[in-house]
C-alpha cells in the first residue's frame, strides 16, 4: 500500500508508479502536455494500478475527442476485466464507478459520484480537477463554485497544490458571478504559483465579464511567459487575448493572433477557439473566407460521431463561415437522427436536443440571412444556453448572434431589451455601446447614435 502526495492511500502501485502518478497530477493541474507521458510511465511500472488507469480514462474523455474517447473505453474495459473489483479500496471503487459513468456518456452521474468522493476525501486532487471539468462541460456554475469551495478548508496554504485549488475556485466564483471575490482569489492563486494557467485564466475571465479589457490585456502582457507556452491551454488563453483586442476594436491584432496561434490547430479545443474568434468577426460583416475554409476542412474528422454538442456548434460555425451550408445541414441531420435513438443516461443527447440543435439551426439560418428564424430559435433558449457547457465568455457568441439578428430583422424592441441588459451589466464595454448606436441609427435617432458611438470611442481611449 502506498500514499500519494496528498496523503491518500492507493493500491497496486510501487514507489516508481506512485512517483509517476504524483508527477502526472502535478502536470494535470498545470495543464502540461507531459501529463500523458507521466500517466503512461506510471502504468508501465504497474499496469493494473487502479488510480493510474482511472487517471488515464479521465484524460481520454476530457479531451472531447471521439477517437481518444474510444481508446479510453477500450483500455478501461480491459483493465476492469483483469482486476478484482472487490479488492479495490473504497475511494478507488468510487473513482472506477465515476469514470465508468463518464465513459458511458453520463456526465451528470460522473459529476455526482466525484462529489461524493470529494465529501469524504477533500484532498483528492484528481476528483476535484475532473469534477471541475465535468461542471464546466455541463455549464453548472453553482457546482463550479461549490465543488471546490466545499473542499477548500481541507487544504493548507503550504500545500503544494493549494494555489491550484484556489485557481479552480476563482473560476467557479467568476462563472457564478462573484467577480470581486473571483479576482481576489485568482490573483492570490497566481501569486502562489505564477504558472497556474487556470488561475490566470480565471482572472482573465473576471476582467472579460466586467468589460475591463484594458486591464485584462495589461495583466496578460505582464505574465505572457507564464501562460503562452508549454501547456495545452496556450491557445485558449491567446483566444482570450484576442477577445480583448476585439473589444478594443483592434481587428487586425485579433487576426494576427489568429494567424500566429489559432490557425492550424488540430485538437477540438483549438478548433473551437478558432471558430469562436472568426464567428465574432463574421457577425460584424468581416467574413474572412480563406481562414474559414481552412478551418472548415479540419472539422469533419472531429464531429463524424456525436460526443459533445458544444463542439458541434463550432463545427457548424465553421461550415457556415466557409459557405458550406450543405455540410452544416448534414451535421444537423445526423444529430437529429442521434437524438431520435434510445440513449438513456447519455448527457450529450439531452444537450443536443435542448440546446445544441436549436443553436446549430440558428447559425445556419444566420448564414442564409433568415434573421427572423434566428430570433425564433435562440430567444426561447437564451437563458439556458449554459446547459450544453462552456463558459459565459464562450457562450456570448450565441447571445451576440441573437442580438445581431434582432437588429437585422427589425426587431427593435427586442434589440433594445438585449442591449439594455448588456449595458447595465457591462457599461464599460465598447461593443455594447456600438450596438446601442446601431439600434439608435436604425430607429432614426441620429443624435443618440452619435452619442453612443462617442461613448464607445471614449471607453477605448480610457482603457
């Protein structure tokens, strides 16, 4: 019997496997690409090491890559066939059940079981990290906050990974709307560990949600060496930097980031960020045909089978942006057939039916210029778009699509409501004031349009 770096007992691992496992957990919390190699080294030392196999299964599923998910299912099934389940320690059995739920597509059961593990073992860093990602994939802001907050008192400031737990908590606080607290906690996390890219990411999200784009760019500039290289989270943080540039009206800077970092991505998470950036430009009439075509070519291999509705949305964005409406229609038809199948307990099926398909259909309608249909599809679900995952910042692409279609279809009363909501949450956002100007122009109030646009310009200068 051995113990991991946080004092938790593990079976089936000698000194070497335990050392590699501990390194893998450290790599996971730092989002280092070496996590796969460290996990493989642990299993090479002890092929039937339960927590090593559990970690490997989580890693395979949390990529949201269909091929990696298939391999993870095969490896874990072989592991389970070799071992005596009754001989596992209670915490190990709980992890096996949790990750099996994930492998079976039941994200909600997996998240619930991980929560039970955390209640009994609040220092189980893997249960916290995996559960945090499940909460992100399901768009559960309350659990993003409380899963970590409920375990935090069991950690000490001198713990090796206390800062990482704070970084996760900061992100949960931000998604739950506690911006002052999330900023304080995130800054403390990064103070404890300057290379905590998730903690940096939490602070960046907080500034995004408050419209503090100038502060956000300065914060990222000051720490560029800590977040921009050496992890599988680099592209996403660069995406956030590009969002700040867009808010400042600097489309050329955003495209320079796209070409240098986002273009040519291979993982679904990278393609997703690329599509999300180009779609924001597309909504403003900046089509970027060549960039869209290259991106659209990369998506078919990623969405040939249903796995995560949030990815499907970004594939459809890419097809629409590239003018390949037929490809978008085929993907939608495939997902319609998917939800017609009997798949009890598969979370993605429900996500697809309730949110994924309406959003994808709306994106196609936008590409066809049918803005009234966009509004009819998105308005009823605008307050539950979180149900198919992602962050507030990511899902804002859907809200911006609804707003733009409300403006283009002459739904001025609805556009006024949507813009008023945005301005009163983020009064320092130039984007929001520019849309206020567009609405005023559309209803013939040129003085109000000029005032709103001057306000946007002033906010950029201040930032």
